[in-house]
C-alpha cells in the first residue's frame, strides 16, 4: 500500500493513487537543525489534493505545531517544548475504561522521567466530551496533568489516531518526530488486565530517546482503546468541494481582511484567490497555533463585543480547505476587485486632530518613554465619544497613552501623574476607543493633552510623527470612568517558567464593569480577571490563556457586569521567565516593575460606571475613596486585608518598607486598610501645610 501525505495527514490511497497518478513529495530540510521559533514541516508534508474519502491510517512522521487549551483553561503550544528531551502524549476520552485503567500507569511513567525534563500531556478529541466533562473526569480519576481539548478535532485528525489510550513519544531534537506510537504497555486489553505489565513499550522508547539511540521499540499490532469518531475523515472528497467563493472568502473577509489589506497592519494583503492560495499553508499554521486571528479570550468564558475569534465550524472549514489543496472551485472571486485600502481614520474624519511633535527613534538601544504635550485648541467644553490614534510609523510605535490636563505643564512634560482622565490610546490591534451608546467622558476647553510614547528601535533610524483624532458628541446621560488594577510590587525570580502575581481592586459602591484591558510585557504568559463577591463566591469574567505582547486590546463585555458594593476585581498574571520563552530578553535575571519592555507590568485597565451616576449627577467622591486603597490592594498578595513585611516586594514594596513600622498604628505586626488610608491622609495633609 502506498502512503501519501495530505497536509500532515497520512492518507492510504493505494487504489486511487494508481488511478490518478498521485505522488508524494519529500523535502530536504534538516529538522534537527531547525529553529523552533519558525519550525514548519511543509518540506516534509507536501500539501496535495485529497483524492478519496479514505480514513487517516496511523500517525504522520512528524507532528506539526499546534496550540490547545487544556481542561483547566491553560494554553499549551507543542513547539514551546523544543528544548525538552521528549514530549509524550496519550489520547484521552471521558468514560473510556481503558483510559481510566491506564491513568495510574501513565502517571507513574510521568514520575519515572520527572527529573529528566520529559513533558507529558493527554489529548481529548471526542466530539461528545466538552471541557467541563473532561475536567470532571480528571478530578474523579486524579489526572494531574494537562488534558488538551481538541474541540475542532483538527489536531487529532492530523495526528492520525483513532482510539483512546494511545501514546505518542515525540523527539523535539528531530523536529517533533514520532519515534513511537502505540500502547502504553501490555498490562490491559478489553475487559482484561494484569496486575503488572510484562512489556513497557512507551517507557522503553523514552529511555532510548534520552540515551540518544534510535528507537527500536515496536508497538503491538492490536491496540486497546475506545474508538474516536472523526466524521470529517470520511469527508475528504467533500473537502475538495469546499467553495472558495461562497465559504472561504467570506470567512477571510469577515475576520482577516480588515488587517490584511493595502496599508493595513497585516504583512500581506488578501487581494485575490491566487494570493490566498500561495499563503494557504501559512494560514493553516497560524490558525492551528492560535496566532490568528489575534483574539486571545477563552471562548468558553464571557461574551464580548467585536469578538474576532473563529468559530469551531469556521476553523474546521478553513483548515480542511487548505489541507485539500486550497481548491479554487466555481464562482467569481469575492476579494478580487475590492481594491481595499486601510483608511487613515477608520471611524471617519475626526472632529479634532492633534499632531504630536516629530520624534527621531534611533536605530538601536533603549528609548526612554517620551511625554510630549499638545495644547487643546477647543474654546468650548464638549463630550468625548471616541478616539483614534494614527501612528506615524507602526514599526517603531509600540504604544501611545493620552490624558487630559487642565493646565499646560510648565516643563512641557505630559507626565501621567498630571492626567485628570484618559483620552484614549494605541497599541497594535487597539487603535480606536469608542464609548458605548449614550455614554462618554467630558472634554473641557483649554488645557492640554499629555502623551506617553513608547518607541522600539528596529535597526534603522526613523522619524515618527503620530496624530490623534477626537470624536465629540452632545452631552450623554452616562459617565464612563477608568481605573487600573496594578502591582508595582511584582517580583519575578530568574528562570521561573510559571510565576504568578495577583492584585485586586475593592469597589466600595455598586458599579458596572464595561471593559478590561490587560497589559504585561515580554514575560507575560497568561492573564485573567475574576470577581469575588461580598459573600466570598467567585466568577471568572475574562481569561487569556495565552497573553501575546504583540497584540494589545481591550475586551468589552456584551453586557455590563454588575459589581455589588464590597466586591473585589482580581487580576491574576502568569509570567514566563524561562529560556523556553522565545521573547524573553534574559531569563537569568530577577524581574521587577518597570516601563521598559524588558521589565514587567501587571496592569489591567478597567472601564466602568458607578450605579446611579449620570453626567448631571457626578459621584467623584466614590472614585476618590476607591483610589485611596489601590496601592494597598496591589501589595496584599494573599488578599487577607492585611499587609505584612514579607508582602512588601519589588519596587513599590522597597519604598514602603522603611516606613512600615509607622504605618502599623496598633503595633500588631501588620497594616490593615484603615491604617493604610489613615496614614496616607495624614501625609497628604502635612504636605499641603
């Protein structure tokens, strides 16, 4: 039987190949020498047209990169483990007795190689199992390793398994080559099991990999496991009939073309079928690894305005079409002739445009934040509806923040401490800020707009001149406010792959949460936002299993979230300060808070409204009361309402440590929120005398 590769699927097509003259093509790339940050198996797995509805038979020679969320809501990328000596994956299924009986052996296998850096996973591709059911099964049977949820079945299809309890041993040094596939051991079969196994197939294969030997372990021909239904494997002929004009182009038009057009932030423009066809293998890769579309919210948590993630069905259609050879099919090309160009002002011509001073960004080095000021030319008060920042040069402008100041600073420096309220910002993926209907913020006449400009050199000197456009409105009914959960006391140890920092904000009055904008730097790995209600119950509002520094955006809830008085909004951030983080500037240093990207931040900006507040009935005192406690809640890591000296870490903690004794008014060795607020009020009063 001839074996042909379609994408990274092995397709047994002996009879069809003879009839149609199909041929396989092998590339000559050296997988062992490939840089894992750009690893791609297209040289090994040429993408050819599917020619029959024959099910996949067995695993491919190499496993292509993928990213999946596990049963705990954490994100995992296969190629992240390029430096691991081996990666082991066992197929899982809820309710399968073979899996349940194999869990103890699989955990023992994990423990056997724990000190040697071997990475272990399970993966579930069952169409009948959802994440909650997988999590419940994991708890019931003590599965304490990630179970990857292959909700689209695309990864299972490409890996070529058809049963649960099958084990893959992958060698990252050979480009994630499959060096073993089959049973874990010979301890059990259907309705029968021994007390001890006579043959330990997976363990022997791992040992050979670790010893640098060729893997000679042969899996038994009969493999016990519950069958997994991959219905699309029987539809490969139908995949060749997926309509580019009626199915693929509309998906791209809706989700991709906004960035992938002339002048857009995408590196190439989706102008016609021929261009899409050329980029098809890359489209498959970035979809499988969840790099595109750049939307990072966990789809199982919350609903949001303008969500940009693909549905399960859209993902399946797109990848199956690519793996079928990206056929053109019938119909006119919906993308050809559109002649799209990214507009300078996507919201239309602004009511007011301010041009910032030109700034020369050097070719190399670290550029300190710039704080330019532009005077406000308005002579009458108005209300702000939306803001768009037009970066002068996207290559060097990392982010822009802006804020209103009622007076022009004498030193010409628009420091953030002088801002009275935010007037919008910019980051790649978040160029505009638009208020919800009938809401906004005041925009007084006179004064000035201060800016925080973060530039990153790109190897050549560039002059940037950024503009900001403001869109005004009649006085709305509702007043929007912003507040930030931050933790300037964060302290990330060297070579720590999963360091967690937490900060919270306590709301003293009823409020409604409109949106959240999480922000970290190169070591940011994941982030979430949860609410703790006054009775102690909690709910996750937003989860980013994978934080991506390259894409900064806010997440506006479909409906405002009710925040009862006394509730806490809690931000959890996970940082990856290990060498496996390809973006890490230096894993060997301890990292603290700082403005530069090689430092770190825990910074979640919130847009909210006080219940009962209107533009004619402002409740400024409620915001002032909440802001008095922000630094306290930033450092209260265990959220017990008490600050102890061991919690005074990082930049902020070092500043407070010297005066800690004076803040401990009752001398009990800790500082509660009342003591903290009292001391700070006293200090402010003395400063005003």
